[in-house]
């Protein structure tokens, strides 16, 4: 855990480089995140071989937020079937 500025690429880069300098010698196989663009940009620079995966909870929430409230329960059921 580290202080950062608004989840910026600079803050994420500093955190990821700190982890690397503390002894992480291979790129992680997978990184899961909430969609913060700074994280993905920093990850691609610091650990270019790491695969990216969007957090399903955050992704579902973003999809549901675009729908009228009356359609959200049905949409959530359909998302769970995927």
C-alpha cells in the first residue's frame, strides 16, 4: 500500500516499480483492475508481458449504471449467465 495521486499513471508506475525493486523478478501473469486508466498504462510500461483482466464486479456495475433502474435486475441476471 502506498499513497498516490488520484490513481494517476505516475502514481501506479511508482508503486509497480517499487514492487519490482523489492524483488519481483518476473512479470506477473495476470493483473485484475477496476478500469483505472492510469493503472493499465503503468502496468504496460513496467510489466509489459502481464495480461490484463477487468474486474467483473466493476464491469457489471458500469454496465448496469447505463440502464434504467427497472431493467437492472433482469440485466444482472443475464450478466450472471455469461
